[in-house]
């Protein structure tokens, strides 16, 4: 379940989108300032700031220094707006974000394993966080759309959660070693253990 802070945050995101729609704002149009939005939505400025940052990470708005915040050109990637609309209106975004992020990363791992010989030597052993590791892995696999979707979901996830899963260097090293060995079982078991520790903690060989 969402805590009270998360509920307020999601509600502000919904209200901002409704405001944009009711005013028929188009690409390139300027949206109200953070202060104006806080007053019109009867919300705290810090909450409005977080909501605007999420919309910016999703690629829906952009901030121009000294000018304000504007509706951004989405271009051919309409999937950004589809994902944004879904996440802002769903009643359980936390669970859906976690599951979607997990599935995208598993698909990436499958692609990496299929092209193991040409990819593994490019992995950076000094990776410090799970996000940095998957940023490398998604760049190394060849599906650019998969990478783009993961970036959107991952950025929104870390903004919404305001935290990251904490994997230590030893766990990340285990995953990199399993990838290098082409050990599909261990790769998927280690990765699953980060999301579902009770299901996978005993499955690594």
C-alpha cells in the first residue's frame, strides 16, 4: 500500500496533468510556475517540485534556465506518455513499477546471455550500484527500444520510491561472474533474489 506521502505525490501528478489538459496546453507551451501550481493545487511546494521532476524524467516537460517550464516534444516515443498516464492513474504504482522493472531487466539479461562472447569483456568490474550495472548492460545489448523503456521506468521508479535497492559489491560481482560464465541459472537466480529474496536465496549454485 502507498503511504500518505506517496498518495499526495501521485494526486499532485494527476492534478498537474489534468491542469495541462484542461488548459489545452500544447508542445512548447509554458506551464505555471512551481509557486503558482502549489497555490492552485493547494499543495506544498516541495511536493509540487517532486511531481514536476518526475514529469521531466518521463520526458513530458523540460525546464529552461531563466525562462520556466515547458511542455516537451515527445516525438515518436509516444510510449513515454502512455506509461506516464498509466502510472499516474493506477492505484498500486509501486508494485507495478517493481514488477515491470524486474521484467525489463530479465529480458536484458536474456539478450546479454545470448550474445555472451561479444559482450562480457566490456563489463566494468568497478560498478558500484545495481542501477549503474544495468545502465551498462542495456547499452551493451542491441534492443534500443528496450533500453529506452527501462530508462523511463527506472527513472520514474527511483523518483517515486526516493530510494534504491541496496546490493553490495559482492552481490554485483557474483552476477557479473555468472554472466561471464554463461550460467543462466545463477544469473536469473541472483537477479530474482534482489526483488524476491525469499524465493531465490537458496537457488544459486
